[in-house]
């Protein structure tokens, strides 16, 4: 993990969903944090490879991804990766927020994504994941 940039892995089988997530979070979710570099993943295999290799500081998973949704991927990562980065799960319905408990995600965002709350949520998790950045 570099202090000059932060890597956020964004997973969805749909490019437009990945783009909406990236646009909502932005390149710098908070002035006290490094700039964000995004890695996009369209498959679960790509997510597992990136996280297993330790190349993600934070992971954002689309709860509606096909054929495997982000909720199942989140639970798998939390149970299989010793030093799993924080995970944000995106869902379509506010009523699905309770499923994040099962998925073990660290935070949940509801579509349509609000840029302010998306950036704040990611910044808060990155501060925890990157304690050296905190002054």
C-alpha cells in the first residue's frame, strides 16, 4: 500500500455500474487521504486474484452482480482472506441493507449512489485501513 495513492477495487459484471461507483466516490474522497486509483473487475476470479495478492486497499462490490453477487463475494473474502481490506457493498433497495450483516461487508451504499455519502463512507473506511495517513 502506497501513501501517495490508494487502490480501490470495483466489482460488477456491468461496466456502467462500475463507472457509476467510481464517479460517486471520486478520485479523492477526502483531502486528508491519498488519491484513489481504481482497478475494475468484471469477474469474481479477478476480485479474488487482486485481493489475494494484496493489491486492494478497499473493495466495492455490486450486490446485484451476475452470476455471483457481491454479497456472496464479500462473505467469501471475509472468511478466506486473512487480512481482508474493508468492503463496501452496493445494493439497489434500501431494504437489502440488512443483508450486509450476512455478507460481513463493512459498509453499504444504496443506488442511486449519493456522491457525498459515498465519498464519506469510503474515506472513513480508508482511514481505518491506512492508519499511517492519519496525522
